[in-house]
C-alpha cells in the first residue's frame, strides 16, 4: 500500500504575507505502508487495517514532516522564515504524465518529487471551500465558533470536511492518534471510559452545538477516551494536521482556538465536579 500526497507550499519573509508569497514549491510525496507500520510499532499502537482513517492520517503526518525536512535542506528557501502548506491532499498517483527518478528517497523507501508548475497544475486540488461550498457558512453558524473573524473561519474551512455518523458508530478510540476534532451539528455522542474491572461507563455526553476532542492540541496527540454516537449525527471534521500548521503560522488564530477550547474544558470539568459532588 502506498499513500500519495500533493503538497503546494508558499514561502514569505513575513508570516502575514502568505497571500502574496515570494516563493512556492510543489511536491509529490509517496509514503510506503511500511513507514506507517513502523510508526505504530514505535508508538505501541495496534496495527490498523490498510487504507483506514488512522493509516491515512499517520501517512500524512510522515509526509508533511518529510516535506518540511526536504524544504529546509534546499538553499533557495533558507532566506524565507515563513512557510505554509496551501494544499496537502491525498491523491490518486496516476496524474503525473512523466515519472522521473525521485528527487529524494527516504530511509523507509518513501519518495519525494519536486514538480514543475505545469505538472503541479494537474494535481492542485480545489480548496475545501470550493469542494464544500457551504462549509464556511456551516462553520460560522456553529455555536463553538460564534463571533470568530471571517479570516479565521476561512482558515478553518481549509481544514474542514462534513461528515455523518450512524447510531452506535465509534468516533474516537482511547490510545489512538488524535487526528483532529469534530463540531457536532446534530445528534449526541457519549464519551466513554473503562473502570478497573473493564466495565464501560459514560463519562459525559456531547450534544449538538458542541465540539468533540481536544487531544489534537497537546502532545502526544492521543485520545484519552472513547466516543460513540448514541444517535445519528452530522458533524464537521477538522484535521489536526492542518490545524496545527495554521496555528503555528498565525498567532491570533492559535490564541482564538486555545481560548475557545479552554472555555469548553473548564465548563465540562465544572459539570463533572457537580455530578460527583452534589450541590446542597
């Protein structure tokens, strides 16, 4: 199994000037399944099925890290302190008309190609806001994002994918990589943990209008609980991989996300305390 990603990276002298970058690079990155398996063994994670969400996310993490290492080694980009992944998409590996020898081969057998603009144009995907024309409107309408600036909503739209879950479907698994978070739009989700004797208990319930998952923000980026849809749900899934990239590029975006997540964490901890210690 091979995972192929297209990356379009913009470079600038100032982090605020990505709209008009001074340089760009286009890369084709192939990550071998062996690299994903090696990652899971090092993290002591149970092997996942080929081509599942976990494998794709891990392959993306490896591919993005490999792209950054390659670009840091390129002298032509040394003068640009700011960089941003404008596109980083999983693609079908059949678009390149001529496949030359790779620009770089990684130790695990994965490969990187530096692409000319003419080839990159064939791979450059449409922004998520084009693929999902109502995604910005849905993000702005979600209570968790109420009052967020248009610019920050646009950044979130680049990381967002609408999704649905059936009743009983598992959204998060304890110990697995925290690949992002969800904005629940309809339905409810139960957060579950296990007691010392192995029994499953419901820790909390996430309802429509609330966010689900904040482990993507904090190393080692692993889920601490299970989450299961208790009824059919609609949600917006936001990629932790891309969010961390935008967060590192934009300090105000980072502050805004952390503020909102912190408020939710405090509110839920207080609710849990009230359950454990009944008020007089």
